[in-house]
C-alpha cells in the first residue's frame, strides 16, 4: 500500500503495510524505511520507538531542531520532514543528528541507529564466507567501538536463512520490534550499530526463520561474555585491552613445550578442585591464590582445565559448550580469567584448556537450527546427531563453520594467551560410523567410513595454529589407531596425542591381584610396540575416576598397605615410561571415592601419613622427571628406550633404560609388581661403576616399607642382558625404583 501525502507536513507518510510490519516485528529491511530518506524534493525522517510519547530530532553539533516528528499510523512510529538547511545543507543521509525521545520516565538523547551506514567492511564479509576470518570475534558478535565519533556497540550475527533478525536486550526492554538489523548480501550476516550502548549490557537475537516462523531467542554464538547460569543471555564484553605481564613466558614458551621438554600436566575441573569459603564454586582470583601455588609446589609444568567455554549444564563439566568464545561466568569475568592465565605464566606454569569442536548441545537458545535451518550442523541425523551424547555434530564441510571453529581456537590461544588446547572427542570426528549401527551412517564420497571433511578441518586447524601461534600445543584425545595424528599432512598435525591404549592396558594390569599378573604381563609391555609411533601423553584423566569406575586408589587390589604400594609403583612406572604425563586432581593424594563435580576433593586425607606420602611421591616424581634429561628428552624417540627385562612373567618384574643421548648418564627403571621382595636380582647395565638410587616408591618417606639399595650400588664384572657388567639389586615389594649411573 502506498503512503499518503499530508498537506500539513508535505511529506509522504509510510505505507500502511510497511508500518504494520514494523509494529508487528515482521519487517526484514528496516533501513529501507527508518532513518532519513529522500522523497521527491523532501527528506523524511522516520523513527520507530514503541512506548515513546514523542520524538524530536536536533543537530548533533548545536542541538538546533532539524525535524519535529509526528505520530505515524501505528503506535511507536514517528515521522516528519527533515530540514536539511538547519544543518548547513548537507545531504540528508549524512546529516548528523540526535534523537530526543520522550519516554514516560524521562527524555533519552541518542543518535539514531538507522543513520549509520554498513558497519562491517567487505573484507570482513569475504573472509568470513571463505572460512578464513581468524579474528572473527572482532567482526561478529557484540563489539564495543566508535563509529563516526560515536561510541556504541556493533552487533553482527550469521543467519543467512532468516527472514528477519533483531537484537533484543536490557537496553530495549527485550522488545523484538525495537532494533531490527540490516542484512548484508550475499554473506548472510545481519548487523546493527546501537549508539551509546556500553559493555555489560545483556542481549540475545530475535529471529524469524523461513516461512515466517518465529524462532526461540538465540544467544550470540560469538559472545565473548555470558551471564551466569541458569541465565542464557549474552553480555557485551569490555573492549579494554588486558595488561599482560607474561612476555618472558611467551617468548620462551616454544622451548618449554616441544617433544624434548618435560611436560607434566595436572588436570583440573575448576569448579570442584577446592570450594571457596562459602562452599561455592571458586573464582579465578581464588584459584590463582590457591591452585597455582599448589601446582607449582608439586612441580607440574602445566595445568589443564576441563572446558571453561560457556556451557548451559554444569553437569556436562563443560563438554557440551555453547559459548566457544566466552569463559564461563561461573568463575568470573573474561578479564579475571586473563589475570589467572597471566599469574600462571609468571609462576612458570603453562595453561592448557580442553576445547570441544566435535559437537554441541541441542538447547533451544544455542546453535541448534540457529536460523530455522541446520546451519552449524547437518540436517540428516545420520551425519548430524550423536546418539551417545544427544548432541548435534558440526558440519565440517561448510567453510563458515570451519572458520567459526578455527577462530574460536585462536581466540583462546591469542586473546587469552592459553598455551595449548586439548581437542576433545577427536575419534568421534574422524569416523562417520562412530558409535553407529550399520544402517545409521552415510559413507563418504569414496564409500569409506572416514569423515574426510573433519580430517580436512583438523589439518587446516593445526596448520593455522602452527603458523599463528608458534609453540602452542594442540593435543588430540584420539582413542583409535588412526595413522599420523601427530604427523604433518597427510597426517592431522597435532603436537601430541593421548595414549588411550597405554592407559587402558596398564590400568587393567594393575587392577589384577599380584598373583594373577604373570598371566597379564603383556598389558605392560605391549604399549612399547607403538610408543614411538606418535608423540604421546600418558593420561590418567577424569574419565577414569567417574561413572562407577571408582577412584585411582580404589582400583588397586589388596589391603590398605598394598593398595597404596600398588598405586605408588604404578605412578613411578608411569613417570618413567616414555611419554608426557597427565594426572587428574585428587589422584595425587589417593582419594578414596570417585570424583564428584559438586564437591571439592578430599583435602582432609592429607592428615593421614599414607595419603601425604603419596602426594610427596608425585612431587618428587615431577622434579625427577623434569631434572633428568634421560627421563624426558627422548619421550617420543625410540633411541631413548631399551628393554633390559621384559619377559620375567614369573616374578612380574620389568626393567628398562631411559637415555637422553649417547654421552649422558642413563636411568635404570625397575618395577616389581608383586608384594614379594627380590634380593640379589641381577640386571645387566651399560656402565660400570656406581649407580645411585634416585627414587624408590617403597621409601618410608612415601609410606613404604623402606626396602631398597641403601642409596647406591656398584656394578660387578658379571655379564647380563648383553652388557659386560651388572647390578645385584634389592627390589622392594610393589615398587618402582630408578637408578642413575654416576659419571
């Protein structure tokens, strides 16, 4: 319906159909009708502010009236002739003006959102559609910035199939009619600059999907801050740069994180490591004060956090995230998380964050059917839905989705100075038939089971991270024998891979009663057949102490003394075995119950000497591992390992050498996995002379029986195991001993 001309005002009023669409929240092109528009020989200003009593436009320079607006045909619409001459005769669409909006509670003075031109540049749009906008959070989402000298917030969201998008929030009383957005073709991005809005405002996106279907309000996929659960709104994050003080750490990081460096990782769920004084989940400030000194004292080189990306359900531990650019509000603001990372670096501790690009939950306010279509996920459930976790699978074949995920990874590494990402559930990404019956998956274009799009995504991700973040760690949780996980393409290009096979085999072994271990000897030795096929991390993670699996101490057989001895021997074997180390919180003090994410770990156990001794052992293992190049420099190199005894099934004894290079002193590791001491147990060694016992897990200092070799022992000229000299060792019961050749 065309507009009518008012003789009083001499301008064409807005057509009734367009006015009704505004009033009903249906208009998909607000910039076509709102703001200043040339009509014949007149310029018309239209403003839509439901609930206002009146609106006046004044010059931004000197506050002279430039338009007196009359009420339009629908409530909230104000329109009137715009007087160009009042502002020096500038073109109507560039005349700087302010709106003085008369609300029932007072007068608001602000610039008109619909007076601004496009807020995103063509390069931003192009890079996004190519999946190569690696600083995506600076373009999409909510960014506090200044445009044409006016401070405000630019909102931008990808919703190519939506018919209309509006931003709603505290600033407009969550009224979906107030701030409809501009659609940018052909990118499918909707944008709007809201002047004078500041950081801290809560917001969401209101959308109308295909066919005019009104969708649930959506949180911002690019939000850099979110309100605390159970709230689901996004928050405009502060644009103030963080004052980093970790330059020395960042400059030396690459040397600390390569395959030759000692990496010993303490895995933590931030909400349940230790509760605050009120029994609530701790803040980042609390954790900086309590957790970081603890990690430093125990000698761990790195702290790995279960996902700290924003997630709606706390019981998912962060593994079902919806805010891949926002630290969870459970522990504080983004700035407080940055302070935590900065404080860790100044203590010499690296920060690894678990990151989840495999899938996302189905919550209505999240990514699911985001614009009314399967945008981030596959439409076909045979490709796009995880039955095990009731989650959607990202569509890795879509460039925009790949770019979104890579930008998220870089956001943590670059914006928050995180030192590495442990990529969750990689195996589920690699195979189209992962945990699916034969009739519930679709083969790839070659008829195979490999997810070629996911493989390409992971290769691209790791290549970009290596280029932009030298020295950053990319660690894969990958439980299959997929080849080349830590090799460059055609491999996946990760820095390290969790050695799930080693974990399963060795835990199965140590859970057997010692009398039966002779029949399961290969569970210990088998891992060395492939220990150097990848760069491995040996993980005793949270997954091994939940869901009825019991605690690590609880897996150990025997009476109380034997359980602790078994655990000490196992940890000694783990720290001496090739591969980097990872231990979940609570395991270091021998927690008896399995992990409960709603409570802190059992700190009171440290009043018991057996538990305190176990903690001392972990501390000494870390210092020994970091201080002796023989135990870490060739973690991923077969030349640094040699079996001496791998076939003594009857006694359940294992012995091997670790070495850094041909000239350095080797370390001898001997494990006796029965409760029977072995005396004068002869082992051939490559060097004659004195060997010092540098670790004995049976030491009384750790709670053991204190059987050993009195600190050192000398070789005898008696050949054994291919060497011209040997040691006649005392092997303590259920223990690991480490000896080092003296120069």
